[in-house]
C-alpha cells in the first residue's frame, strides 16, 4: 500500500499537516502503508501534473485543490483554495467526507487533527504542541512582532528552518521525526540547530536590507528586493520595524518565480479594512483575508512591480482617507 502525501512546502503549517495526517492515516487506516512525501509550491501556471498522483491513495494537505480523479484525500483552509471556478465546481460535485475545505480555520493542522478525532477517534497527545504552534504561527497569534522576529521559542526556530530549507529530503526527515518525537526535541537536534543558525544569519541580513529599502506612507510599508538576491524575509519584519503600519507589500524573486507578498499588521493601531486574499485573487494569487501573495514568472519583474504599485495604491487609499 503506497500513499503519496503532497503538502505545502516551505511552510510550518504544511509540514505539521503532513505529520498529523501521517499519524492518523497510519494508526487508523493503513498501518502497513508506505508513505512518500512531496512539497508543493505556488508558482505561475499549472501547479499539478498527473504523475504527482502515483500512489494507491493520494493526499493533498494545506494546498490548492486538484480535480485529478486519483486524488483521494484533500484538506485545506485557504480562502483561495481553487485554481479556477471549474475546480471549485468539481470539488462541490464530487465532494466526499475525505475532501475537507474550511476557510474559517486558522491552520490546516488543526483542521486535520479535529477531523481525525471526531471521525476516527484519533488523538495523540504528543502532537498537541504541534497543533497549537501551527495554529499560532499560521494564524499570526504572536504576542508581539518581536516574538515573531527574534525567534526564541524552539518551535519558531524549527519554523525558520522549514521555511528556509531547499533540501526536500531534509524536510522529509523532519516530518518523519515529528511523527515519533516531540516538537521541542526535534527542534533542538544538532542538524536543525545548525541549519537554524545559518538561516538566522541570513534572516538578520534580510532584516537590515528591509530596514534600508522600505518606505512607509499612508499606512503601507513597501519594499522591492528583486535586485538584491534575497528570496525570503521574515514576514513580520515590516511590523517590527514600522509598528505604525497597517499593511506591507514586498517584492522578492527566486529561481522559480517573482513574488508579491501582501500582509497586514496584527498589532496595527488602525483596523484592517481590506480582504487581502480577494485583492491577490484579481492577479492570479490568493491566500487568507489577512495575508496573501501573487506569483509571476521569474522574468516578469516589471509586471510584478506594476501590480505591486496598484496594490499599494489600493491599500493606501483606505488608510489615507481616515487621516
């Protein structure tokens, strides 16, 4: 018995979703199953190829829906869960108890854990910290921007490694380790801590770059890192550096895509007035009401810059009007 488990790559909630689904599936359904993992990433164009679904059963967790007839399980909590209206129609027409979409949930990990407990009476107390931290991280329930940027908690250190690591085999090792060992123990391992120190240094450099490049006006922080060789940054850095802002818009580029990241400040002195997922959906992206992104081809830098300016202008108008 082979299960192919596709999860949201470079994402703490995606990894934790894979762990909880693995434990539930192995304990309640197929103890003998061989489970193979693959991280999925947002990119321009098609996200799925049929050969991805090469298991006897195939699951997607914390990622967009696929209408493949080989898809057995699907769990997601994003508002922007479907690539097209046709995909959403397919989901609703063929929906089973094994395909669950709930955009009211703050984390997919929590969604799967509740599903497994309610339908299959599965609950492993060792996974409780994983579920709690996924809820806190994906829901941005930090006590402060400093907590999210300074990364003192072991779970946050593991989060940075997951978000920064390109070696999918190492992430698979983390998934398999979290299935049998407590979160803090995995986070404290020598391999994880070595990678954390390296990623932390890079993040500090990115923080200083954001400090130099960012501009703040009318409730929006904007920065363009397309020419800086920086692929990622701490998404709470804008609120750490500019606590007065309501929104942030950033441009980054990796070998696979040019990306616009759009976020809102959980500690903003003014209320959020926009649904960010809805804004990003207009340009082919998506996300949650409080955070989202749009992906372009790596060479579409000028198009991305133009769209970013449009998003900044839209977000600025509401905040500017109340001043």
